């Protein structure tokens, strides 16, 4: 009983959509095809980004746990332990900047870490620490821009789909009234098929825009959280560098 109850509205909706599509003119059908293609693109972006952000979040948590277990800010770098993800790249490039500014080769990087201690015999100047901070902040911004890739297409789908659907509807209604004027008939049965096809574009436009809007908001919130995590780690790493390498007064 439940299956038959659910099948009735679904079957009725499908037949209505097919009827409206078949009665649409060439322009209306073209609009529907464009909207369906836009929907496929939007869903592919949303699913791809959702997997990407989920992986980035998991990798960031794993890196932070490993980093905070160490007693020295350069310990993971010296050990050659690399971590993918946005936080791992912020850490790696900031460490590269520290070694580059001090003129120390990577193979001698262990000189920065005193075994069994969180201190070091080498100290960095305020300028070198400032350079490391700037590299970390710039990398965080670059990673944020990379995370936002293709989000503009999704935003375009959110804003353009309803208007494109409305354009198809207005065009279809105008065509229906033109046909009415040519035939001289004012019977509803004469214009109903054209109006039905015209309204289909608005329905499809909304069906494309609503999921895209929800997905865009959810993904934007994830980007914001990852960006905040990178900014917070850049501050934490800089503080650890100052605590470890800045000369004591």
C-alpha cells in the first residue's frame, strides 16, 4: 500500500514533466537541456568538493595531533615526516623559509633540534621569524584560494538557473499568446499545452538552484573552517618558533 501510494505521485510527476517538455517549443527545450547540464555540473562540483574538504579536514587533524606530540616546532620537518593537506603545506613551506633564511642546508637541519630537549643552540632573529610568519600566512591564503576553485561555477548555477528558467517561461508564455492571436481562439485548451511547457523551465530552474544553494552554503562554511584552522596554526607555529628560537633578553 505504501509503495503504491509513493509510486502514484512520482509517476504523475514524471508524466507531467514529459508532457510539458514535449509541448515546449525549441527554445524551451533548449533551456531545459541547458539547465539539466548545469545541474549535472553543479552536483559534480558539490560531490567532488565535499570529498576534497572531508579529506583535507581529516589530514589536518592528523597533522595537528602529530605536531602537538612533538616538543620542538621543527621536529616533524627534521624527521622528514610529510603530511598532505593544507596545514601540512603551511608547516612545510614555513620550515623551508626558516632553513633558507639561516643558510642551513636541509641535511644539517637536525642542528636546530637539541636531542631530548625542546630548546636549541641556534637562534633566529626577529626578521627571520617574521619571514616565517609571512610565508605561513601567504601559504594559508594560497590554500584557501585553491579550496575555493570551481566555487564560482557553483555560485553561478545558484544565481543564473532561476533567471534562465524565468526567461524560458516568459518566452513560452509570449509564444502561447502569439499562437492564440494567430488562431483567434481564446479556449484554454488551445493555450494550456504551451503554457505548461513554458512553466516547466521555471520548475527545472528552481530544481537546479535550490540544491546548488544549499550545497554552496555548506561548502562555503567548510572552506571558512579550514581557513580559520590554517590561520590558527600559523599563529601557533610562529609562537612556538619564538618560544624556541628567539634570543632571551
